[in-house]
C-alpha cells in the first residue's frame, strides 16, 4: 500500500470520527439533523466511483 493510500485512509477515518461525534452530540437535537448526519455517514462509508468524496474514486 502506498503512502498516499495510507494518508487517504487516515483522512477518511478522521472524517468518520468527526461525523460519528457530531451524531452523538446531536442525540438530543432534532430528528432531521440526525437523519442528515446518518446520510452523511452512509455516503462517507461508501467506496465506489459514484461516491461524492472528492476525487478519491476507488
């Protein structure tokens, strides 16, 4: 695995941690906010060419 791939994986992991933390913090908030975060988490977890995670097509 190249260094670039490791860097990308670490960035992706950091983003997932941020999203899950935001979801935890929104536990008491509106359902619409939590649903938006769930959608973002699901999108960020996809590793397909149709993903909207920038130019990082896998």
